[in-house]
C-alpha cells in the first residue's frame, strides 16, 4: 500500500532561472552595472536580439501528478534593462497571469518528392548495386568480395 501511495506523489520540477526576491533586491536602478547583475543573478536566460540592453531571466515551476499533464505552479520572467553605459535602467517582472497560452498548430508541411511505403523503402534499392567484374573488382576500382 505504501509503494502505491509513493507512486502517486506529485513531482515538482523547476526549469530555467527562478530568481529569488532577495537577490533581485540587490539590483538597484541607476546604480548596478551589468557585471554586478551577472554576479548577483547569474547569466541571463536570454538577451535582447538586436542589442544587449535587455536581459531576460525566465523560469517555471510545475507539478506533475501520476500520468496527468503538468500544472504550472509558478512562472516568472524578470527583465533587466540597461542604459548605454551598462547601468540598470529598469526592472520588470512578468508572472503566470501575464502569459498567453499558445496553441500548437497540428498541420504538416508537404515536401517535394514521392511518398514511399515501408516496403518500397525496404526493397527500393534492390538491383541498384554495382556489378562486380570477373576479377572481383568494382567498376570504381574497389574490391567487391
């Protein structure tokens, strides 16, 4: 009975960088440099695509019970903005309430070429091998036997 109950215990999983509030409070707008932010918070999960003015710390904590889909317990995106001198100019936080669910599209993209069955793939190359001449050599000069 105890082993059956242990199998139903929820699994809590943390992915990404869930930054503690204590560490976030060490970052001061107008005072903290990029290097100090990296020492306090670690490397960012992502940076701005075209400039290095925004750093993103992204994390999620989920709970999975048995075979059910994971439930999001906590989700956090911390955005640290820097001015041109590399000093913190803004701190923004987004959480689970700010997020949008994205629906995955279940379509497939057609490709050029013929659709082959399993048997066509298995037997399609029969008869396409190079013939060995009387000396046992392949036409390319390799040894065939």
